[in-house]
């Protein structure tokens, strides 16, 4: 096997160790009251590997054949860049699942995220108004 192939195989094997399924969809985190949080990330990879055999001045003077793996020294390298960005968290509790975004890029994203909270506040306000109306109707008239 050529040394460059060894470099490529070693790099790919190490990449498999770095990036697996649990890097993208993380392991669940269990909290109090049965709450479960699952992180979701975006993974980006950049990969470069290469090399070649280059004759030294001594080998060139001896008139070595065009390719002899032992006659030429190897110049090779591999470079990997990995970017892992948290994108969201799945929050599960009491049979309900909520997606919590890790980043809000614009106003529309923020508005969409605020809808469930606003709906809960409106529902609570309506319940409060109804409860006050029932209490007022139960009071005896003087």
C-alpha cells in the first residue's frame, strides 16, 4: 500500500470517531419531572488529503527508475476542519414536544417562537376574566 493511501485511511478512520450520529442528534438529557432535552446540531466538514513522491538530489544523481517507492521520500498531508453549531433543542415533558431554536436570525423567527407563549397568556387571561365574572355573579345583592 502506498503511504498516501495510509494517510487517507487513517484520516477517514479518525473522522468516523469524531463525527457520529450522536454529534448531530445528541444523547437525551433527563431532567426533573420527566423532562427530556435532546440537542440537535449542524455539522460541517472540510477535508483535504494528498501527497506525492519527490526525488532528492542524491536519488536524481543515481538515475533511479521513474517510480520506486523506496527510492523517493514521501511528502504528504491531511487536513480536516470540523464545525459543530447547536441549532435547536427538542424539549419533551408531559406528552408535549417543543422545539427551542438555539439561534434567532431575524424578527420573523422571533415572532413564530413567541406564538405559543402568547396563546398561553391569552388563554390564561380569558380564564381569569371568566373566573372574575363568575365570582361577581355569585355575590348577593344588597
